[in-house]
């Protein structure tokens, strides 16, 4: 009987910590999607504004609940979002977006705040390929915008 109570208590703590992590990173994903959508639209001004909001949202994430690797991903995401927020050139923003997306994918996997899709374009990053997160299955490529709007595929659902 004690084992069952302990197991139920441990499960409850685990689920509440997951819920807490999700609650603190959901605004981060919302801000990230704003940056992604601005890059899809090739709108450097909106990407800059969205990145500023993303930095603010990332500042509110409780890093104490993250693993060492996820803390590094959080720091990288903050750095890349800050760089995007200072740029007015969409090509420069897209270069930073690749590392931002890699970090955001790691954070999304760690915290699972909401259903999100990892998408991949094999032509991005000078042919090496690059991933990003999307709130929908529909591919809208932030690396090329309207030049190659639908280039890519869904690789994973988180």
C-alpha cells in the first residue's frame, strides 16, 4: 500500500513539474512562431519585433527546472533571438534563425508545452538543411519565404 501511495505521489510531482515547464514555455513558442511567420513573409521589421518579444519570454523561463543541455539551449535561444532583434536585414535574421530553431526544438522536446511540429528544408543552410518549429502541419518555409514557400516536410511531432 505504501508503494502505491509513493508511486502516485511521485507521478503527481512529475506531472505537475511537466505542467509548470509547459506553462513557462508556451509564451516562448508563441513568440517564436511570430518570428518564424515574419521570416516566412520576408518581413524583417516584424521579425525584429517578434524577436524582442521572444527574448522577453525566454527571460521568464525557469532555468532551474532544465537539464544542463537544455540550459545551454535556452542561453543559445536568448542569444540568437537578441541578435535577430537587433537586425533589420532578413537574410541576417534567417542565418540566426537556424541556431535559434535548433535550440527551440531542444527546449520544446524538454518541456512539451503544446503540440508542435518539427519541419525541415533540405535546401536551407547552403544545402546542409535546417529545421524549424511550426504550430501546424502545413509547411511554410521561413528560410526562403515566398521563393520556396512549401519547400520542406514534417519530420516530427512534439
